């Protein structure tokens, strides 16, 4: 009798490390086809809406980049945290606070400041996200609070602050009672790359961030120390690397990147502060980071894929009448499939021979064996 079992590999498989994300994506697509059929939709048309519509034209590619920019920026910061074994789950709150800090400058900007105010807006937004992540770092370091719970709870605090501002002191008096700030002046908006597209200078900033992240992780002693701290804290301590410094470094850089993403969003495609700013980028970026193997180049590719899910979900909602939650379903499917496929990196499937239970019981009860 043969049985399929998992057997631990002597060393991780580099082949499956590369193939696992592709297999996970294939499984996600196959499960998606089944879901479309269950909901009574044409799977071929639904797949075209999800995977072809977001890239079929120059404008569509521009929208894809607009979505990918905040996802990439946030995931790069989270990648540093996760490599340091610091579990920052509250990037959504840091993203919101970055947008709030940036809006405070944009709403009070004087026309005499000129276009240089954009730099100030982005810097203040970055500082906002960094401060919000700094709260997590202080509570973890001084009070040994769990960073997962603290960062997650601060997301709700940031969202409540946002709601208070747009429903209260920052509400546009000429906005027909809609909960939103006034539209930012043109000088306070991040310049666009291409006329007719919503792509802004945030895209090259995100790509530059990926390059700097790669250099930091693989070409600097500080980046090496951060990774060692995450993999072997005791060895890092004995080698002279400070776990406390790496904790602050990881969280502050992560908060700064999320804050910059929030600043680029309100001063870019949105152009004002609204209560609909939190759309889950901070949580989706967690999936982006892990699908990208916590590698800057991998996160560039996975950010594009995740932004495709966002746009495909919006198009499926408007054109096929599918629920908005389908985007989250696809994101969850991708992460779940990846976790399953990653098993093959450290273990292999093997057929093993196993004696039937009945024959085994007869053998153990025979007089010869009992005599022994």
C-alpha cells in the first residue's frame, strides 16, 4: 500500500522558492474561475476584466501605476520590519496619519510659497507616518507591549481622527455638506508625469525607494545587522548589533514609507482629504511583501499584481455586477495559496510503502512474534 507523505528536505529548494508564487497565482486563478461559475458569470469574460482590462491601454496602465505606487511604498517599509522580526500590522494607520499631516500643510499653504511647498507636504507626511509608528516602537521597547496589537489598534485611532477632521474643523464650507476638505490648490499637488494620466512623481519615488531598500539590505552593514537580528537575535547581540536600535529603525522607516504613501495619495490623485482615504492599502501591502518574498524587486512585481486585483475588482463590480468584496477574496486566496505552496520549499512530497492495517495486526498477533 502506497501513501503520499511530506518529507523534510535536507536544504530549502531554490526551484520551489521561485516557482511557488507562480503556482500560487495559478491556483488563485483556478479557484476564481470556480467562483465566477458559481455566481453565474462567464469565467472567460470575468478573467478578461480582472487581468486584461487593467493593462490594455496607456490610460489603464497609468491607473495601474497609480494603485501600485502606495502599495509598493508601504510594502517596502513592511519588508524591513518583517525581516527584523518586527510585526507592524498597522501600516494603514500610518498611511492615514501621513495623509493627515500632509493635508495640514496643503490646506494652510500660501500661494507665495510656490511649487516648493510640495516637498514640504511630502516631508511632513513622511514625518506623520514615522511619528505614528514611533508610538508602537516606544511601547514595544519601554513597556514590552505587543507591536501587533498596538499597531493594529492605532489604525482605528487614526481613522477616527480622520473622521473628526473631515466632519468637523477641516470640512469644506462650500462642499455641499459632504465630509471632505476643500480641494488643494494646484501648487500643492504633486506634479504628474504624463498629461492626461493621473500618474505622478510618486511612481519614480517608489521605484527609487525599492532601489534604496535593496542597497540598504544587501550592501550595508546596518541592513545586514537588521536581518541578523530578525533571524537570530542572540547571535546579533553577540556580534554587537543592537536589537533596540533595529526595532526603532525598522518601525520608523516603515512608518515613514507609509506616511509618504499617504501624502502622495492626498496631494496626488485625490487632491483633498476625504473619509474614504483608507481603502486597505496598508493591509494589502502585507500580502505584497510576502508574495514578493520580502525582496525589493519581488515587491515591485507583486505590487503590480495586487493593483491589478484592485482595478479588476472595481471593473468587475461596475461591469459584471460582482460584489466589491471580490477584491479581498482574491487577495486572501493569493496569500493562502502562497502559504500552501511554500511548504514545498522546505518539504517534498514522496510516495512511501505502508503495510495494510489488517496485515499489520495479524503479523503482530502471530505466535512467532509473540514468542520473541
